[in-house]
């Protein structure tokens, strides 16, 4: 059974703005989210809803749309479904301290199974992503213990270009990590080390003008 006890044990909810350990189900039951997280190391948290929680993997290099690339994905504790909308700052010294961005968000369709939890227990899940940045067919395969590989299947959405470089900002607020840190009382200098030096024009993403109020995404 999916459980949030590990999630709960790791956090002090009077210190962190992260959502509490409540299980719930979205309408589709198949939410997916990728959160860019500048903690001790920059990584991308890849999460799929199953049985009232978000099954979660930390992907150090982030997802790749190139089917020749295998990305290491370390399974971490299940997260609450409400976590998918969390964008903000976890205080320094707390578990996962640093800046969190909602990098992509959408739904997924499991392929060849109706029982996602069972497929994950067996160590292989194929799925289609309907995100803004990530689309098409993917697979997660367990290699050993908590270690998995995240791979793109060859399809219409395949590309050798690096989606983490081309589309670096929040899917909800269009903010960079540095801007999120600045708005939410974090450390913009540290957070900015997870941002590309320039935001590519081709993404159509605009930086907030100086002095303009940020549109802040509230997680609750
Ligand atoms: Mn993380």
C-alpha cells in the first residue's frame, strides 16, 4: 500500500511550506509533474500519481527527449498529490532545503496495464505523458534497489535537443529558479546556479520586467 509515513517523518510542517501528508485522488487519477529542485544538488523530481500519492524519482540530469539517452532516476519517498502544485522555497537546514519550481505538469496514460502500482512493483512501467514540455511515450525500468532508468521511446516527440535548456522556467508562473527564490524569501544567488545563463528566445518565455510584480503561484 502506498503510504506517506516516510514523507511525514522527514519533514517538520511548522518549518516547511510543503503540503501535509494527505492522500487524495485527482479526477483523472493519473496526474504527472516534474519539479526542478535546487537543493544541495540541482535535480528534477519526476512524479506519477498512483493510489492516492505521487510515486517519485529524483532525476539528477532531468528528462531527455532523446531515445538514445538513459537517465538515472533514484526512487524517493511517495509524496502527497497536493505536492504537484508546490512551487516555492524549503528553508535552508530543512529536508530538501532550497528552491522548487513546477517545471512540467499534466496527466499520463499507463500503457499495457491498468495497475500502475503493480507495474512499478514488477519494476517496469510504460506510459504516455501529456505535459506541456514532455509528451509521448516513455518507460521507467528498475535496475536495482531504488535505482531506475527513465527513457524516451522513439515517436513524434523525439528530439536530440535538450528540453531542460530550451524550456527552463516554471510552467505555472514562467519564473526562473532565481525569481522564485527572490519572491519567496529564498536565496536567489544559490538558486540561480540551476538556471541557464540566458533564457532562450525560441521558448517564447519572457523574463519579468524589473519592478513588475510577480504572478505568484500559491500552492494552497
Ligand atoms: Mn527533490
